[in-house]
């Protein structure tokens, strides 16, 4: 028995020393992917400035920012998204299965060679490793390696990556990070603390996707969210029917405050005041039609910002209601010279706010029109391109 065990261990050691391609043929279950799942490395555009964005593509924003960057002269861009099973089907220029992204050392070596030799700029999302096993999941090592290769690097944070739960819990009574609301809070705190420590050691530009995150990293630059306004445009005005359709589509219910608003909405629906529709997990391609059929869209009620979902709903000319911190509204005034056309409400004021909107449909429609105009001005990619200009062309 002991001799067989020793032989088995020796066999596994020998297998582990084999090249990845041979191991995949001998023991494919070790990796969870087949040789054919590994895509060829990304190809850089034939432009003087070549930007690589990855690898999260949260809500399709990596792809959208890449297109915004291409508004600048001489800039081409490629975004990367690693994809697991399921997902929302957001567009991306270059995608790779998550199992390959995480486990294939051969693919990551080729990936790093392609990026470090062919691209001039990289925006790494969410303080997550872009080259995983190539640098032992060490963000600092891979940033140093890219800079040594002459690549200019920036970090882009989306939200929970650098949002400090302990700070947020102090400033917002509706925070999901208050005691007893979300059992993931201790883990999120540890992760945010670790990423703050990494950013403090890295001397790179930091972008954030929403203004509220300036409270967590004041030295950051806000890179506005981007949506395709043509894709979301709706000709029909809201609140033309007798019973308005109110939609809530939480990507993560605990963050959006779904539990806090659901009793209010169910009560209004039972009284026949609204037609309340709540859904999640809808593929990206189906969302424009869902939002187009709404009159009012309920965004989020715990974080205090406005997200991609709010921008999309405003682009569709729907009335958007949500909880937005005054700091965010003041940033919008200062940076863009406009008021943010998201109707303010918290779970305890939501019923009153909705009844007022329904009672004054012309007023509500004017807010919806202001929202569509705001998105065309701030979130169609032109403003984001100018924010990226110093990093890419400076």
C-alpha cells in the first residue's frame, strides 16, 4: 500500500512538471477548460495610442469607456472581459473564459507578452489582477512589470472595490453596511482596506466611476459612466396611462435597497395606484424593452449614488427615483453645471414622492426630459473622452 501511494505521488509530480498543453490532454479536469478554450492573445489596434481596459467590464462599462477613448485623435482601444457561466451578455472586444483567465499559465504568459509589447496604455479595473497567475495575483508586481515595459497604467474603481463600509455606515442611515443588514460587510471591509493599501503604494492615476467614491479616494478622477443613447431612446412619453408602470431591476438587492422599498411598492400596487414590476437577472439585450415599457424606474436606495441603471433609464426618458447623497448632487453641479435629474427618495419617503409624481404628470414628464438631456450631455462618451485625454494624450 505504501509503495503504491509513493508511486501515485511520483506520478502526480511528474504530471505537474509537464507543459500545460500536455497536462490538459492527460488530465483535463485539473483545469476545468479544454485546450480550444484558450483564445489567441488580444490584438492591439493600428493607432499611435493603444489602450487596453480590463478585465471586469462591469455593466458593460469597460467596453463603453474603450469606445469613448476612441473619440480622441489617434486612440484605439480594446476591452477585456473574463466570462463565467451565465452573466448578462454585455458586449466586449475580447473575452476569455474565467477558468482560462484564472488557471491557464500559458495563456497568461501570452496575454502579458501581447499587452506589454503591443499596447501603450492600460486601465486595470477594480484593483484586481489583470494577469493573475503570471504574477501570482499581485497587482503591484504586474503594474511594475507593465511600467518597466513602457506601458502607462491607471487603476479604475467601480464601487465595492474601494468603497469603505465603515465610512459609509457612518454617513448614511440607509447604508447596507450597518450592523445586521449584510453579512458580507466584514469581508468587503477587509477587501477595501487591502485595495486602499495597494493604491497608496502605487503611484498611478486612479479613476472612479461615480462621484460618491471620491469620499473613499479623494485624489481620484471621476470617469463618467457611458451609455449608447440611441440604443435606449424611446419616443413615447412617460405617465400617459391611467396606472403608471413602476419598475425596479436590482442587480444586487441588498445594495439597491430592494427589501426596504418592496413593502411600500406592494402596498401601492394592491391599492391599484401603480403597476409594480420587479425583476433581476435579465440579459443586457432585453433591458431596453423592459425600461421602455416603464413610466418610473426605481434605482437604488442604500448607497447614495446613481449607477448605470439610472443613466440608462434617464436615456430612455423615464422618470428615475432614487437615494442620492447631496455630495454627489453637488459634484454634478460643480463638474457639469447641471442639476442631477434623479428624484430624491428614501424608503420612508418613497410613497409620498411617487404619489406626487403621479398627481403631477406634466411635472414628472419635465423631469424625464431633463434626464434624457442630461445623459446626452454628460454620459454619451464625449465627457468621458475628455476626462481620459490627459492620461492618454498628455
